[in-house]
C-alpha cells in the first residue's frame, strides 16, 4: 500500500472490560496467551500495519500500568494516548474518538480479539474508502432461530443472510464522531426505552442512516470471553 495514496488512519483499541465470564481475578485483557497478554496481539497487528495512530482505552486506574507494562515494554510507539474508558462500551468508544488528534478513517477494535491480521485490516481499508463504513464479519455456520421471551421459536432467518459481526469496525471519522455525539446527546432516551447499544455499526445506522458494508473477517478472529478461548487462541497462534 503506497503511502502517497493513503489517507490518515487511526485505531481505537478497547481494553476497558472486566471479563466477568473469565472466572479470574485478572482482567481478560491482561491474561496471558503464550507469554504475552491478550491485548498485546491486537496492538501488535495495528503496530505492524499501515495505521498511523493508536488510542488505547483502558479500565479506570489502569493507565499507568498499561503505559509501562504494555506500551513501553513492547515498543508500541504508534500509541499516541492511553485513556480511561467509561461504564459501557459506547462510553469507551466515545472517549477514544474524543482523544484522537486527526484522521480520515478510524478502526474500532475490541482488544479481546487477538487474532487480528494485517490482511483483515487491508480488506477493511479498501472497503471503507469506497463505502465510508464497514465491519468485519463472517457468515454463520449454524441454523439460527429467533425466539420470544419464553424461548419459543418464532422464525428461522435465511442462513445465507445472517452474519457474525466482528471487529474492527471502520468508518470515516466525521461520520462516526457525529453519530457518537448524537448518541451521547440522546443517551437518556435510549436508556429509558431499554435500547441496548451493541456495536458501532448500530450507532451509525441509528443516528446517520448511513449503510454499513460487511467485509470478510476470519473465523479465527474470536473474542476472548471464557477460559477455553485462551486455549483456542493459543492453538490458532501456534503456541500450543
């Protein structure tokens, strides 16, 4: 990818979760895959890519630790700032967006997805240049059922049209920043109506009406959620 044909890009890496399902006193982003913490692998992918700047969003009180034990220790010199996240994921994304210096496009990635590759980033970048908004995702392999609140099956969607959405999710900066500004202004209304904000694409769809394109991610691009995911990631990385 030739630098002169490239816009300025930034990445927001989210590492502010508590990982309650990990059954560990150690936050999942700091648990080891091989001999490196989970968050190391996502940061390494962006560090080795064409991305110009990284903002790392961490749990309250973890800024100093991450600066010394993650960013400085492993030489991630593209990390321009480390900021504290908020109560919900969307608060953390908003903090990250507000901390960026300048960029044309922004990649938003869950730091608990260590299998990110430069190839995935390149596919997403090519798409966002054309469409302005895209997300990594893969077709589901299983039949999906829609259920009611009593767990009775209501419908069966066409499996060919159902995707597992992953991160990174990538947007024109102005588009995603305006969408999040609107979300924060209308947050109370969303909370009162019981609407859950589950990903960045939803924020863009809801507050701008801009269509979001799906781009091939990887079935290996798993999110570390439960203890067995650590072992799976080690196998994917060739560490076990």
